[in-house]
């Protein structure tokens, strides 16, 4: 097991290079100029190119090139940020900085990415972990009960609701939840991480966290309920279940030790496959609930073509997904002792 974990961790390194380079290249090849967004919300509007150069301290590199040469502030910014260099050169320059713990600065706001990342990653991890745990609990419990009481009223209601949830996109479900439970009923706040007027104590943060966690958890549990139900039904029809009952074992023992244990292995596989979608889909829910995590930050950076923030977010999310898949693989040995890693 230890050797397997070490090998998997070593495989993360080349996978990270491939993932980050492909995303880095695709972002650079995408249409649009990030330097244009920098000036739309900055104080440089109306300034001449020379004034912008003086403000940014880039006199020497462009000495002798005045406004009369037609050099725009956008061109100066592209040269200053290295966006005119070949993509491999830009990528390896970025990797060398990241290896030293420096993610650079946001192109639009000039804020250091590292401190912002440290603040937002905890928010996203807390939101996604709680939502994933909730979806697993709901999926396993409701799916198992739906299989045990097949074709009952409970099973029919669960099937009807899960098909609706699966069919509705996440951002639309979040919008409905906000309208019903936040605006109409007023049971929960419509968004934000805490109330600025109260300072955001533990109870207030928990109160603001409930609605997005419930929405993400229920949205992620719909598919898991269907898979759990199918897996439990297939296991209940197996020959060894019939033999166990013929031996006179109690139904509770048959269900806990034989049915659920054997039905859990394919469900664990589905949970592992759903982790990337839950982490990636957090952007929709964080944006809808105005929850300041990595997903919302990534959505804002995508709109502003902020390459530095986008690639930093992709790197962190890729690490989270790879580690989550490693944890799921390790869980196989607990679910099924027959599974061994050599």
C-alpha cells in the first residue's frame, strides 16, 4: 500500500505538467487581450503612453520610443508582462516562479495571488467537502432504502425527484433555491459568506453556509442515489445472497455484511468520478450565492481574461482532484479486502 501511494504521488508531477501546460496554452491561444481589461477599470484611462510608462516604471526598456511612434499602452503592458514571448517560454517562466511559491500578481488588480489563494482555498474546500459528505450520505441512505422498498411509494417519489434534479442545471437549481428559500420565505440569506454588520462570527458563517451546502449536496446526490439503487438491486439478486438467507442469517446481517458491503464498491467508483465535477462545478454555486471561493474567483478571472489568476486556480484545483482520486483508490481496500495494490 505504501509503495502504491508513493508511486501515485510521483505520477502527480508529470500529470500536473501536462494539465497545466495544456490549460496554459489554451488560455494564451484564446481570443481577446487581457491588457484591454486592465485599463477599463484602472486609473490610466485618458493618460498618454509616456505617462503610463512613467507610472509603471518602465522607462529604460522603451527609452526613445515616444507616443509619436504609435506604441499603445496595451502593447507596453503586453511586453511588460511577457505576453509577446512564445508560449513555452511563458510557461516555463511561470513554472519557475511557482516552484518558489510565487504565483505572481493578478493582471487586473495587481494583487498578489498567493495571499488571495490562501484565503479562498479554505472557503472552497470547506464548501466542497461538506457538500460531498452530504451528497454521499443522502445518496447511500436514500438509494439503499429505495432499492430495499422497490416499487413502493417511497421509491416512486425518490425516482421522480432524482430525475428532476438530474435534469436541472446546477446554476438554475441554485437560482430557484435562492428565490424560494431566501427571497420568498426569507429562511436563509441570499448570498455572501457572513453579515458584514455582525462581523461574521461562527454561527453567522454557518448560517450563510447552510443554503449553498444543501443545494450542492442535494444536486450531487441525485446521480449517486440512482447508482446506489441499481448496485444494491443487482447485489440483492446475486446467488450468494440467496445462500446467506437460506442458511438462516438474520435479514439485518444479510443487508449490512453482504448486500451493502458488496454494493458499495461500484458506488465508491462513481463517487471518485464525481469529485472533479463537484470541485469544478463549485464555480456555478459560488457565483450564484456570491460565496468568495476559488470557483467565484476563477469565474471573475475568466471574464477579465486574467491569465495569472486562471492558471493559478487551475493548478490548485488539479491538485485537489488528483489527491481526491488517490483517497478514493485507497478506500477500495477498506470497502473490499480482496483489492490489493502491489
